[in-house]
């Protein structure tokens, strides 16, 4: 049996096509945000703390990048916790 994979579907699943951006809010405290980033984004405590501080000071912070489906799932989980997260097309700084 031969399987053909649509290139668009392949990119949505395996390539880094999208990124999640955590936006600052006045609703959630640092420890809650840090715990959420560790659980749902796989951050270590130091990385999660840095992201929380960056989002607080700059208004936003890139917290994850990956395929559309994975990023959409993570966005849904974080949004259900009350975090303000945006999903957008990935903009690589490497050309």
C-alpha cells in the first residue's frame, strides 16, 4: 500500500510553521503562568520564569513554535487556563 502525503498537511504537522505568543495580562500571577508554561510548553522552570518576566515587561513573549496542529492544541490548553495567547504564522529569523 502506498500513501501520499499532502505537502500542506505535512507542513502543518511536522514543520515549524506557527508560533505561540504569550501576552501580558493583569489576571494571572507569575507562579501560575510559570507552572502553565512548564506543563503545556515543556519549559524548564528557568525558561518559564524568563518568559513570564519578558511578557510582563515587554507586553508579549514567544513561548513555543512548531506545527500548526501542535501549536493550536497548546494554545487551546493555555487559553482554557485563562492565559492570553496568540497563534501566528512562524517568522524565522534565519534566512
